């Protein structure tokens, strides 16, 4: 006769054995996963054009027996891969896009691989591959044990300003998911749940009249004047924005030559706020500034919304389980060569509160606010979503920096990735074995978002901007 106590003991023994098996399986293939990550690091493809990076991940998943759906949500490089059947459905996210202009060798001085080319300054080559490693390992565990449940990996392009996941959420592709295990490269090891800023962007395009700037200036209307006038008004507006807002821009087109009154000019704006309900109010004020600038300069203006992300909704219950597994796995240990590299990188970072050596430690668990933005935010309002960061960069390194690219191309990056893969895989197994974890996480999601929540994407009904990096 199986008593409640004996059943509990069996579950605990099974979980302990699963932990050993999962960690050992990832360690056994660590070099293979590092090679995949490094290939994507070398590809360094921008959002929505990550053809080789996406194809490589898909190839690995097909070889592991996953069922694959390609080109989902109208995005050629997006995909869904799944293994197993039944509930729960546990999902992993895989990003793989690079950032423009941050090409860098895996060395401790600023040295681009290719001048002005893209680079993986946010570590998405590690992100995608680490999630792949976890998904493949969990699939092997499901096959080996006969456990019920589905492991699903979402290939999510263009996180960097392209909102790839938003289109996938809008298409209902997360509707049947029970939990999402999310991670991101970092300069530290932490599973603390975090919020992010809601974010919306657009390219504002001004149209004027070209003429000779010296011989007939009165006939011209400068599109660049429209851009500069808009920027001036928005900068004046900063004084009257909520303190935790963020507004930033770059002029992407300013004219062809000084002696030609610019017929066309363009400025690319981001607007951020912690509350997705307040963000539209700030956005409308920026648009009004653009309209006023066009009126005052005798030009016309139109704009194209490029992306829009919700603020991230933390899930403490799910993140606590991730934290427990992170503490069991532990941090990153450097070799002597990696230690020397890290010491050299540290000399380029300026002041930082995070000490060298903290890559081997786990940070305290606490809810914190991030000033960044991510399209994971939209996912987190639909499905309970965890947080995890591992030390893929030298402590003190900022994301979107050449130092992040450099470390991500070394063993430091791949070691942090393997830590993440183990933690994700172990937590997925926990969710399969302990259905109460899923129930608790779902209850927290419902409480945080409220009963009257209706999802409406901030980017509206526009199609994916597949050429936004061109």
C-alpha cells in the first residue's frame, strides 16, 4: 500500500535523481552548446533578418526530435518547437538578435571585428542557445521518464526594438502555456523578479521642399528644421514629464548636403514609463510636438510606430523556484586565463559596485525595478513568467557595451549560459513534478493583473516591421 508519506518520499527521491541527471546531461554537452552560441555570436544578425541564427537553432531542435512550426506570427525567423504532450505546457524563450554598430573581438580592448557591424552586446546568442540547451535536456528527461507534459521553445526575433514577442502574443501563440521560464545574460547571478518600463517607439518623418540653400533659400522648407524643432520641444517637455519617464531619440536622416535644403529628414524616438496605462498619455504629447514642429516649419510629418512593449509583470512564486535552483547550481568559476581577461576588462568599466569574484556568488532575492524594456513584458501579462540572470559578463559590465560583446565571445559567456541552462531545465522539471507550483504562479498572475484585464498591444494592429533595421 502506498501511503501519502511514501508517495512524498518517492517524489522527493525522483526529483533529486532528476536534478542529478539534468545537470549531468547539460555538462556532457556543454562544449557543443558553446559552439552553437559562438556561431551565432559570429553571425551577429540584426532583428528580423536573423536567418542563419534562427536556422541553426531550428536545426538543433529538429535533430532532438522536436516538432517545429516555422514563420509564425508573420515573421520569417520566428518559430515554435515543442516536445511531449499534455499539461503542463512549460515554455522557454529564445532570443538571437544582435545590436547595430557594436562589433567587437573577444579581447579586453575596443577592437571591432568588422567596422560598424552588429555585435551581440546584449548576449542574445547565449540567451537563445541556453534556452535551447534547457529545452533539449528536458525533452530527453520527458522521454526517459515517461512524464506527462509539454516543453516548448519559442524562437523570438527582434527583441531589440522590434517587439517580436508582441506579435506572437497578439497572434495567441501563448494562450495555452502554463508557465514561461525566462532568462537573460547579465553581469551577476540573480533570480529576483523585476519590473521593466513600458516602451513605445516610432520613426517621425518630415517632408519639406528642396532648393539651393544659398541661391533660393526662400523657396525651401527644411525637413531637418522640422526634426530639430520637434527635438527642441520634446527636450523642453522633459521638465514636465513624470520623473520615472524616459525619452530618447536619434536623427536617422538629416539631409544630403549643406547646400541643399533637406527635402526629407527622420528622427527615431523611444518613450518609456513604468506603467503601460500612463505611457499612451506621454506618447500623445510627443506626437503633438511633432505635429507642432511641422506646422511651425512649413513641412509635413507622418510617423510609423515601430514597437511597443508592456512593462514586465513580476511573478514572485515562480521566481522563488528559479532562485532555489540557481542556489543549488551555483555561480561561475573563472580559469586563470579568464581571470586575467576579467581583470583587464575591469580597467575599462569605471566605477562599479559589483566586485570581481561576485560571478561565483548568488545575489539576494528581492523584487527590483529595471529601467530597461523588453517584449517579455507582454508575455508576462498573459502567462506567469519568471526571471533569471547569470554572470555571462565580467561583473560591473553594462549591457549594450563592447565589453559585453567581448566577454560573450569567451568561455566566461558560455559558462554563464550553462548555469542558466541548468537552472531553467531543473525548474521545468519541478513544474512537471509539482503541479501546485503552476497553480500558485497562475493565482499570482491573476491577482497582479486584475480581473478586468484585457490585452491590447501598444503597437496596435500594424504588421511586423521586418525592415526596421534597414
